[in-house]
C-alpha cells in the first residue's frame, strides 16, 4: 500500500518537472499530470535498466529518477503529437 502511495507522489513530481521542462501550455489537471509522471517513470525506468541495473538492496537509483523525467518528457511530446 505504501509503495502505491509513493508511486503516486513520485509520479506527480516527475510529471510536474516534465511539464515545467517542455515548452508550451498543457492543459492537464492533477490526475493527468500524475498519470504522465507514472507512465513516464515506467518508460524511463525500463530504458534505465537497459543501461545499468541498480545495486541489490538500493532504495534510490539516481539514474532511474532522471530517466523517469526523460520518459515523461518523451510521453508529453508524444501526447502533443497525437493531439495535434
């Protein structure tokens, strides 16, 4: 249960950072920003795991967090491309 809450919080933060980096006005609410952040985290985490796996027992993987932001940015650009 705590991991689900943690995923929502981190997803929202990642979504906010990605929306701040990508230029232009995106009319998204709290839920859509959180979904973009969570899906971006999954995409970025998958890409990050291809390059370097975290050490066993490591709770925080800095490259994974950065790749989560990159994944959310890519997702925002894809959403913008599909909507227009």
